[in-house]
């Protein structure tokens, strides 16, 4: 609920001050199945997780076996190349490790002055990213003075 309230207040302040910006909602519902596993394992190592624990996670994610039960009889086991699926108890924490890097990148861009979030008159650098559950909201103030040149190339 706090994320929804923060978004509402940010949008209200943006409308009140007649600022121009962009709000992008990312829904990561199906993104977990397409996650780069190498990135996840590198991420865990960078965060200081024990190598044994990382090896356990690697086995769970990459080396799961599955059997299908039909009419109360177990079928043969086969290898699942994506052992952890959405809905599994490990899904939220592993997915959060990956999505946290997106937030870190956006905040680093804010600190470096590359982007400004909305409602920057209330919060220093503004609100640029809000995350809750599998949703991420990116709010950017339109303060870019982009110079560009159009080049026409005929083939």
C-alpha cells in the first residue's frame, strides 16, 4: 500500500506543479522464466553469499528433476532446466536480487545527474523508481535538452 500511496502523491505533485515527465510501469510477471541465470549467480557472489550456498541454489535452479503423477501413478523423472518456477518459495527472493540491480542502476544515474525523478521539488533528485511485488514504476522528469542531427542515408 505504501508504494501505491507514494506513486499517487508523486503524480499528484507532478500534476499540481505542471511538470512534464514520463511514468513507465514494468510488470515482471513472466520475466522470471527468462532471467539470465549467470547474472543471478554472479549477483549472489558479489553480495557475499557463501560458495556452498550458491552451489545449492545453482543445483535447485538448473538441475531440478520433475515427475508427473497421473491416476495416482508416478511417471518417469525428467530434467527440468528451470527448476524454480514462479510460485515456488525461492522465486521471490531470487527474483528480488536481480530486480534490485535495476533500482541500483537508476539510483546511480540519479546520483550522477543523468536523470531526475518526478516531484524533485519535494525530494532531492525526485522519485525515480518504486518497486512492489513484481511491479516496478519508473518516473522520470522531462528535463533533457537533447541535441540531435538527422542524417539521411540513401541506399
